[in-house]
C-alpha cells in the first residue's frame, strides 16, 4: 500500500486525553519548591510569634501603621511571586483560578458573600467549643488591636492589605498548596485539612484560640474551591471581607460591650 502523508499529521493532531475520573492529578510544582515554601512558613511563624510575644509584653512599635500595612502588602506579593515562579503551568494555573466563564462577576461576588457568612458560622462553632476549654484564653488580642486601623487613610490602606491577602493567600494555600498536596498524596480531603492547618499555623502569632477558628475558616474555603474545581474568586471575596470587617468589629467591640452593660 502506498504511503499516505496525510495520516501522520492527523495522528499527531490528536488531543491529549483528559485524566480518568479518580486519577491522581499532576504536581503543580517541583517537590523542592514546596519544601522551600513550607520552610518559609516555619520561619515566618517563628518570627511573627516572637514579635507577638514582645507586643503582648508591652513593647510598642513606633512604625506608622500605614507603613506596616504597605510592608505587609509588599511581602505578600513577593511571596506570591516566589510561588508563581516555581509553578509548571502558570498561565493555566491563573486561568483556572480567575477565568471560569461559567459564572459571572456578580455571581462570584454573591457566592463570596455567602461563603463569608458560612465562614462566620464555622468560626463561631469552633470558638464555642474553645470557650469550654482553657485554650479560649490563649489569644493575643494586643497584636490584632495594635494592627487595627483608626484613621481614614489607614482604613483605605487596610482595605488594600485585605484585598492583597485575599488574592495572594488564596492563590498560595488553596490554589497552590491544596492542589500540590492532592497531587502528592492522592487524598483530596486530607489535603484540604492539611492546607487549612498550615493556613491556621501561620496565624499562630494571634494565639491558639485564634489559630484554630481560622483553620476552620480555611477548611470551608478549601471545600468551596474543591467544589468549584479550582475557581478561587468566591473565596478571595470572602477572605477579603473577613480581613477587612474584622478590624471594624474590633474597633466597635468596646462600644458594643459598653452598650450591653448599660443599655
């Protein structure tokens, strides 16, 4: 039979078949990259916990809050840049996180608000359990109060910081770590739990009583991202709201407590 040159291009033009149901996904980045990122988390937790202990002991930072916010914004984006630098398929990774055309922007905002409310219930549930244990008093409110904004300019920059944390931390923890752990272990539920615990651990500087509710919040975010097949927009909205509104609640709490004592 004579050679037909049209057969070769057609053979090579066949698309790569999609992974079979239940098949373990491929790694997001090299293993050494994940190990380096986890090492950074450990070092960051040590430094922030040490500084928090100094703040709780009465140490006062003379750096203006706006500069501290801007410094945190820069560090968040730097860390995200290091994460993205090690990812195999960055364009596909970001497209999955942000460009799900099945849902519009308004729908994502609505889902983000719903996830925020569900997260509040998760925080309240864990907080109620902790209230019955000695761990409830292991919180470092002095650190959080020292960071809370007071002036209009501080609130503007605080919102920028909240949005930055929503984008960067969700891309790192739910976008990168959760997928990477699933690829390495083949156990998506366990990977969601581990990623949530890692997220809570980097907030250890706020105390164990704050870390555990935040881990529960991260657990909610993890299952939402799993349900939406990697789309991060809803959890980014929820995360941003959580960080921004918590400052308002902290500032309003003394007035609310005063009103409760003397209605």
